[in-house]
C-alpha cells in the first residue's frame, strides 16, 4: 500500500511540474499559428533547431540550422535585440530551445505551433 502511495505522489509531482512549466513558459514564449508565424518570421531570426539531416531533408525558406544539441555553444550567432522565431519537427525541441534562450537573457521568443510537420508554406530542400 505504501508503494502505491509513493508512486501516486511521484506521478502527482511530475504532473504538477509539467503544469507549472507550461504556464511559466507562456510568460516568455509565444506560440504562433502558421499564419502568425508567416507574418513575422521574415523580420526576425528564423532558427530551425532540428538536427542537420532533418534540416537538409527540408526546411522553411530562410531558416538557419542551429540544432538544439549545439544551441548553448552557438548562442553568439543569435542576436538578443531581434525577435527569434524557432521551430522543430513538432514543437517540443523549439520549446526547450526557448527555455535555454530565456535563461540566457533573450526576449521576444516565438515558436511554430505544431512544428515543421504542420507547415504548408515554402520549403527548401538540398
């Protein structure tokens, strides 16, 4: 019985942490629909945080590839004074990238709702 209670407490803590993170992230990260994303990404820094092989298979026209796995060491490539538009395949990695950028002092962070798999706009492939 104590084991079941322990497991329930761990699950509850995990769920509460997820809810907290979700609402905290809404303070600094704007989730944009494809139309909203299209309206602003040309005036911003468009960053694809997927891995290079995903980027080469197809990416939004004008995007730079800075994989999430390299983001911390490539921060100097992203300006703090311009809006940042992030995307990945589904939205999970871009949300994690926004968290890293926020901790490093970046503002005006946006990401594409649903990620690249929901994108219907112009795409470039290699």
